[in-house]
C-alpha cells in the first residue's frame, strides 16, 4: 500500500511540474502577443497602434499606406537578372506572389503562372 501511495505521489508531482511548465509557456506567448500589440480584449487603441518596425540591413522600410495604388517592385530574378514590375500607374490589376523556388507547394503556382494566357 505504501508503494502505491508513493507511486501516485510521484505521478502527481510530475504532472504538477508539467502543468506549471505549460502555464509558464502560455504566459510567455501572451506576453509576446501583448508586446506586438495583439490583445485578447477588443481595444480601439490597439487598431491604431503598430508594432515596432524591424528591418534588415539593405531593405527599404515600407512607406505609410495611403490607401492608393501600390508601389513598383524591383529586384532580381532567379537567374540574377534585374527585374522591374510596374504596379503603380498601370491600367490593369497586378498580382504579386512571393514564391520560393525550392518549395514543393509553390511548384503548382510556378506551373500555373508560366501559362502564356494568364
């Protein structure tokens, strides 16, 4: 009987440690979301507050959204060639897709976008 009580006490102790760890992780996630400006309660000020902007060296930070046309996209192709895609000031809609050349899911998009009539 003493052995059974000891085993149960150890099991309850291990479960208590597990639950404490899960609660701590949950608290860290909530703290991170709060730091990003995401809350659980609807807050009107949270809609106007933006998270701090983190940019990489050599990357132009985004301009404030004016609600108008988008911005032209300039970069390099997979072959290393310079590419410029006009988005602003065009008379047609432009879809910009950021795909990876090594992503298996993206392969269907690459195939579909390669069709001449698209």
